[in-house]
C-alpha cells in the first residue's frame, strides 16, 4: 500500500501580539518610574558586623554629615503631604502648592523652619549656593529636630507601631552632635533607635564568629 503523507503544518508563531504587549509594558515603566532624589550630603558611615537590612518603608531617617548638619527624611508621599501641611498650618510658613509638592516628592530636608519656604522653592544647587542647607537645629535653645519627630509621628497615624527611627551619621560626626540627637529622642520617650552602618566581615576568633559558625 502506498504511504499516506501527512500534510505539513507551519511552525510559524505570530509574535505580533507579544511584541505589542512588551512595548506597552516598557513604555508604562519608562513613564511611571520615579527615581529616588539625590541626597543633599554624602555620608561615610562606620562599619559593623550587624546584618540587619534597612527596611524600604515605615522609616524615619536622620542623616548627619561630618560637620554635624542634620537632615530629615521620611518615606510615603501621603504621609509626607500630611506632615508638610501640618507644619505649614502650625508655623504659618505660607507654602504654595509647588513648594508643598517639592517636599512631597523630594528627599531629605536640612534647614530651620523659618527658611523652609525658601528652601523648598529652590533646586538642590540653588540651596547650596544660598547656604540654606545648614541642617535642622538640635540645640536646647532651638531644638527643631523635636518638631520634625513629633509631626513625623503624627503623619504616620495607624502605622506608628511599624515605624523605625534610623540615624545615618558620618564616621567623623562630632560626638556632642550625636548626643544632642539622642537626648532629643529621649525627651520624646523614644528608646529604640537603629544606627545605619556598613557591613564588614566578622573577625575570626570572636564570639560573634563562633555564633555564626553554629548556624552553618
């Protein structure tokens, strides 16, 4: 009997729809992605063997450079909006919508309250040229750091229990400045703080190395 030849079927797959979806997703991420604003100062943190990672959310961060200037930052645009609106109302700052938006979408803030309006109306380079990045006052005569902590806590609302207070200080920051910051937290009855450091290898022969070896 003659062999029956099966008709050949094309193996060509139409990828037009898949390409359309891929380009739509690429366009979406290009338009929707917001890059994290640059921090106003560069900080070289001390090293430690602690391996706890800094969380991505529910963080109130205080950056301290080697000159002792303190900068405040907090995640969450909704929370930042409430924070700046409360400050504006309480201290009669007279912020316009553009300045409020600059705070909501910005990074750290490091100036006194009386200059905050001018600070938020400028770009990063303009602030440096104007000398407005003086840091948040922490001395006993004008401790505005306590104000930022208080209003930051109020903006957290139901998430206050998840909030972590982190201090990112330069390795050369004068200790008296760190002491002022710690005393401010103490006055607000905040005892649990997190110090941001660089991770280094655990030295051999130490108790920490022995504990780590038992985990393996």
